[in-house]
C-alpha cells in the first residue's frame, strides 16, 4: 500500500448535511500537554507503510497523532485546534501530518469508523475523519446500536460510498488489519492515551488549544520560517519607540 500524500479536503458538508452535532465524550487519559522524552524508544518514525500523509513530504516539522474517532478529547482537538495547524502550517509547507489509529471505547464503533475512512479512499480520508469527529454522538454513542450503524452508513454515503460498498467495508479484513496494526504499534511504544502526538519525535500528550499547541511546532521550525512575534510586528508598524 505504501505511503500516500494527500491534500486536505474540507469536510464540513459531510457532517452538516446530516444535521448532526458534536459531543465531547471521554476517552484516554489526558495529560494536558505534558511532554515525555523518548529515550531509546522507537516512536514509529514518519511516513511508514499505510500512512495517509497531509502536507509537503519535505516539510521541516513532522506531526504524528495517535487518535481515536470515538475519543472526545480528539474531537475537541480536531474541531478547535487542527484547522489552525492545517491552514497555517500544513498548507504552507511547514508541517507534514499523519493520524494513526488507536481505538477507544466503544471499540467496535471506533474500528468501524477508521475502516470506513479507509474504504472511502485516500483523497477523502481526512475529510471523513473530520466528519466522524464532529458527529460522534450520532454514530458512536447513540444508545440504539442499530442507529449507530445507520448513521455511520449515512456519513459513508455522503462521502460517496454506496450502501453495498459500506456493507462490504464492514467486513474488509485489510482495512481492519490497518487499524489493528496501528493500535499494536502504538501500544508497543508506550502510547496509552489519546490524543498523543509526536512532533519531530518528541512525545506530547493530550488535546491542547491552539495557543498551547502552536509553540510545539514553532520551536522545531528553522529560524527563517518562524512567525514574527506580535510585539515585534506592532513595533515595526509604529516605527519603534520614540525617545
């Protein structure tokens, strides 16, 4: 399958047409942005077999996120923080990004969500992930198990799949293997909560708002690519301090 480099496709229409809303459900332990040294651990490197990569493959900053589509903290990050990273750093060639699956309860629905994203296809993979994050209450946490599948199928059809294709995807062993292999790799390197990020190999745990997340990107950028601090911009605009 190899590594696939994709452009980000915005997914608001997929979720909006269903009239479904976001709920922030509990998931893995949240360490509120705490970082951890890797020591001798192998964090999985970047751009391995099966990765769907967003951004310039030669970008100076690599962001790997271990997440679950049934994790409320992950949903909060992807709704509130990810769009800033996508617009300001991925689209501008400074960050390359990949999400890897680490399913959280309800496990069956988490696996099905990731499997369906794979079946939707690489070009719409992250658009579908975004839609899943925004509609967790409808397809993942609905108290009626039949409605869970129905609503996931509706999302799949909005993304271009037929009903038969969705049914086939639910028993697609290759898609399931990708999810399971990703989860096994995560556990092997000590990832036990979602979301967990590796930014140029440094581990950072927990969903953060953009104000707290962005500095973790900036410090790995070459000096010439770092944004100018606001106070310096204000000073230049006013001609500096006058005596």
